[in-house]
C-alpha cells in the first residue's frame, strides 16, 4: 500500500502539520484569553461574569472547531492545494488531513478544558 511510510508520506505530514499547528495556536489563544477573564472574575467573586466569559470562550471555540472540521474533512483537497501540495503527494496530504481532521473538535476542546481546569483552581 503506497503512502504509509516513505518520502511521500513524510512530505504529506510536513505539508499538513502547519495547518494543525495554526489551529492549535488559535485554540490556545482563545482558551487563555477567555480563562484569564474567567479567573479574574472568580477572584472578584463575580460568578455570573465568570460563567459568561467561560461560555463565550467555549462556544466561540466550539463554532471555530466545527467550521474547521467541515473544511478539513469535506474539502481537504482545496486546502492541500492552497498549501502547495503537488499531484505526487496530494492524495497522501488529503488522507492525512481528513484523518486528523476527524479529531480536531476533541483536540480543540481538550486544549480549552485543560486550561479551564487550571483557571478555576482544579489542576
């Protein structure tokens, strides 16, 4: 079976990795920002505002995760071409992106909830 191990498979991983790194960076950015505001509000004993900040950050990331999921799973070919994938590795890039894309929602929410546990004092 072509594409499991070798030069083309490694090239495919290298073509797709920046997309997932950028997605993770946005998740970390929103998670840290939202949870900083949540922690400040909890420190001020303002639970209502803390819940509001937490919910806003959570649902923002959830909508972003769903949007990314749709693009990466249902249109990976277009995304791979935008990244510069040539026909030689296009199939492998698409396969890798689609497979990894199925796990983007849990990964993004894991990043958010991991940071949230620390901000509410339950590491």
